[in-house]
């Protein structure tokens, strides 16, 4: 699994907040974080599992806190496991908080 961030070529405070949130999710899970600078307006974070891509976060011009961004990314990671057909229960531990995703 890998987190991929597509960011505008010029960064501001919002982009930095999203990248920091993605990094704080990636580190404890031991997944790679890749940042791609593109000619785009909005920053996006994707979860890549094999050949499947799932959008984890897309900046929608709302002022979300770093914590809210992290929660959205974590939710998408859990969704990628449940939609990916993982049948056992997965336990994701992030900063002392346990989140359990039940398989389908």
C-alpha cells in the first residue's frame, strides 16, 4: 500500500497541512508516502493498493483541521481494505487510538 499526494507546484498553508496529515498517517502504518507536483489547483491524496486507486482526500476549499484531514485519510484507508475484499478484521493503531475495520 502507498499514499500518493498530488499537489500543485506552488504550496501554501493548506497544501502543507494536507501533506503533514498524510505523513502522520503513513508513518505509523509503515506505508510509503509519495508526493507528485502537478499543474493542478486542488491537492489530492490517494491510497494505492496494487493496481487499485482510491481517493482518500480531495481539497474542497473548506477549512478542515489537520486532525479532520487525517480522519478522512484513515477512513479511506479502512475503506480500501474493506472494499478490497479483506475478510479478516484489521486493526489500525494511530497515536494510541485503535480503529477496527470489519471485513466484508
